[in-house]
């Protein structure tokens, strides 16, 4: 029996096609992926991301515990700031990619992937250094409002206002009359916008308020094509416990100079010293077809890697993707092939993001 | 909703065939199109290729899914809708007309009589959903 978010009825009312994703019945599309994708790039779209989980770390040693658990450096973060990070195992494999919201050194709020709700919580609790780790995944719904018109749309509904929030900063606010929301200038589309955490009882009121202001409801299909155009990694596809953040191209969230290191830091330092054997690279197909997750990457007729994500870019109208390739083949301009239904199709490594990001400007 | 014209024959795999003499024009049904979502890629055989009833003759891909196309009848491909290959969104807009894919010269025209009528196809959809 799949779980439902507090917005399940809203999705059915909007004519969504539902699929099971990470144990939740989620909308994959309403009107159509391409239309929803365009709405976010050109105007504003809303996504139900209530399947994502929330965990808190609190207490005098909260910051210390988090620093031990995550690859990024939270001491570089001010209170009211959020930070993209990863949880790694001792081998340096990625347990999950997460966002940490720093209220204070003694109060951290962490957003995890739906697939990490139980796994991440258990891992954090086992390595808590005495800090209090709590599961809050069922206490929150989350709505992402993304697109060029999103910031103003959210701001007008917020008290206090939020338009002054810089990228990756957050604030508690009353939104559309719903108190106690957390409004963060973050997203997974490459567009400007906010992600709003709201208590389940208030989720529908918020959703409807955004709809009334003209936001287009968007499903997981558009969420995937939007994130891939800006080369945001998807946990479970582009990284997992068998791949390190360095291999996944997330070296920028791995801070070796952090005092005391972190779980996985030794393995990652070794890997960096020896040199990476494989890297996640962005590519376009030169030949015809669409590369999909799991398709083999070939060079000179042999299998050398694997496609982790692929789609037809709705903006570029070209087949794009991410693939693990041997380091020597991962440089921009390198040629390789993707095996599609038994036939090799020419591909070329290109610069990412495929589509320019608007978010952090 | 007269979504499924009586002038077409249908398969359980959601292809349609417009039979004229010994030739059949083939595409996918409105139902198949709705299930797939936005079609973004189409792969079809060359003119002259042999196709066999019930066997794959091409591939259609939406933003999310890959789906094989099954030949409703056996024979030789005599026409391919190249415009549709270049702009497969034609399937989204008009699956039963502009969305035609190939024309087959049937090797055993009797096969066409085994296909479903519009009424039978609509009954099939009703029973499945």
C-alpha cells in the first residue's frame, strides 16, 4: 500500500496521473510534461514534494554531530542559511544528498530524499555524538514554487516578506494565512523560487493559494527533465552508496580541511590522491535516440560505463544525459557511444549545465 | 466521444490500421498516446523492410517511457511518415490522422479481418480500465 501526501486529493482534482515513487503515490504529470516544464522555465510551477523527509539534530553538540556526518562545512554557514551536502559511508559512498538548514549551532533541520527517510535517520542517530536526532518526516508537507514569477508570487503571500532572502537562505513565515511555515530560497529546477515546508493540515490551503495565483501544477516528470537540464544529480540514479561524491562531480561539497574530518573523509582523501578512475559526465547524443538510465556507455566496442540519467531536453530539443565514464573519456569533447536497443549511438561529452541556471543570480 | 473511428481496425497493443485493398496504414491509438505522455522520439523501419504481425516494427518514446510498436499485419513497408519522425509531436496532436507511421503492403490480407473493430476496441479499453 503506497503512502499518500496531504495533497493527494488535490492531485486527483487537478487530473494528475499518479505513479508510485519511493513508496508514495505521486503525480507524474497533469496536462503533460513538456507543458509543465515550459511553465516553470517561463512562468511559475508548483510541485508537491511532501514525500521528502525531515530530520532534526538538536542540542549542545548538534553542529559537531552534523559536521561529523556530512561532507560540507556547516561552520561556513550562518544561522538562517541552508547548505547542500551529502551523507557518506566509511567507504565514501553516498548514503544520500541532503539540505541542512542551520537555525543555530544547536538546532539543525535537515531535508532528505524520500528514499532516505528511514535510512538517513537511522544513520544519523547511530552517529549522533550524543546530540538529539529526531524523525519529523510525517510532520511536514513541502511545496516547491519555481520559475521566474515564483519569487514574487510567494513573497506576496508571506508575512514577514521573503523577497530579500538570498539563494540558500530561509525564514519562518505565515504563508497564505498558514502559520509556522519554513520558506527557503532553494529548488531543484535551476529556476529562481522557493521551497515551502508547511504542516500537513495547511498544505492544501497553500497549494490552492498558489494555483489561484496562476502557478501550474507540475509532476515528477517535469521535475526530472528540469533538474536534468541543469545537471542536478538525482539520488539513486546518478549517485548511490557505490559511487562517491567526488566521482559524482560533487567535489565542491566535500570539505577535507574541516577540523576532525567526517565519516568517509579518509576514503575520499585516498581516492582523490590516487586519482578518480571514473567520473559522472554530461553528454549529448550525436546520433538519434534517447539515452536512458542503465544503458551501457561504449568505447571502441567495449562497455566502459553507464548512463545514469537521460531524456530529450524540452528546452534544447536534443537528447541529453549523465553517464559514468572512465576519467580519460570524461573530458568535454570526448566521443563515446551509448548502446540503445543493441546498437551503438554516437555521443559527446559536453559542458554542464545543459541549460543556463537562473537560480543563484 | 467518437474517439475511435469505425474506418479503422485496432490491436490489443493499441495500434490502429486503415486497410485499403492490400495496403494498411498504421499508427497508435489516442489511448496509447495518452498513456505514453508527450511523444518526443520515433524510430521507424525503412521502406522495403519486412514486418510481421505481432512483432515490433519500431519504437516510440515519450519524455518518460520507451514503448515498442507492434505490426498489426504482416508484409512489406511501402511508405514511412518521415515528417512524423522529424516532428513526432504530431502523434500528440492527431494520433489517428497526422500520426500515421508506416504503410504496409500486406502479404496475407486475411490477417486484417482478425483485427478489432472500433466497438470491440472500445469494449477492450472499458474492460481494462
